[in-house]
C-alpha cells in the first residue's frame, strides 16, 4: 500500500509538471481540430443571445427537475464522491485500475478547474442575468460573482468527470451515457441564466483537453510499468 501511494504521488508530480505544456502543444499539433473548434467558439459568441432567449423560453417544472440534477452534477459533490469511493475501493479490493480512475477524477478536477479560475478572473465577463449583454467584459476580478461568467465552472467539472468515466470503458453506448449528465449540466447553466452558450462550450473544450492529456499520462505509466 505504501508503494502504491508513493507511486500515485509521483504520478501527481509528473502530471502537474507536464499537463499544461503538453495540452498547449496539442493545440498546435492538432491544428486542424483547433481551427474547427476556434470557429465553433466564435460562432457560439454570435449565438449567445438567441440561444439564451430560446432556452429560457422553455421553462417548465419537468425541465426544472432535470436541470437541477445538472447543476448538482457540476457542483463538485459527485466528483468528490467518485474520487473517494473509487480511490479507497481500489485499495480495499486491490483494483489498480479503479484506484487510478479515482486519482484521475481528482486530478482532472484540480488541473482543468485551475484554467477555468484563470479565465474567469482574467476576463470578468458579466453573467446573463445581469442584463449587460453577451459581449460585456468587466476585466480582471477575483471576487464579484456577477463578473465570473467566462467560463463555466460547473461545466468544466462535469465534463472533466464524464471524460474520466468514459475513458474507463470501450463500450460506445456507455461512453455516451457517461457524457449525458455533462451535457445536461451545460444546458442547465444556460437554463438557470448563469452562463452564455460560449461559456459552456469553452469550459467543455478545456475540460476534455486537459483530462484527455492526463489520461494519456496514466496510460503511458501503465505501459511503462508493464514492460
């Protein structure tokens, strides 16, 4: 058990040192995909107002319940539950893959979330409910929640968790199933008038990019230990 904990700490240190440089390099290495995503993000800015108006027009009790779940899924509570349960269960039943998945859940939450915090504080975008418009940016701020729209922390947390869970299976239907709560979370942030479409899309992209890099690091470690 001691050796496994030491190994996990070494993995954490390695991931901390290289996750951001490698993520940045992948943006340029897969430049075709990056260009497409950039066009998608710009398009979302143009669609922000109309999408918000449409989603808000759908208000009803059924959607209230569905999107309340989405808000919960992105709150961080499910992430901590998965982290603790999977990591401890991995030790208790000697399942290294389960333990490693728990570690990935925690890492993705921290490393992807850190980028979201930087973006929120740097841009200081007004939230939709303040009625300042989708292109209103206050600038650098730390504390005022009204200015922390770009990007969505809930969506970042939700997509990071779903990406880790989806990576644990090769079944395409299970992969889709694991992403459904994250999509609901994204829609819920617009439905609750907390974020613009562009906030949601950028948060999802950041979370998936960072988390997939972390997953690749863990896969490399497994391959190295097996050889």
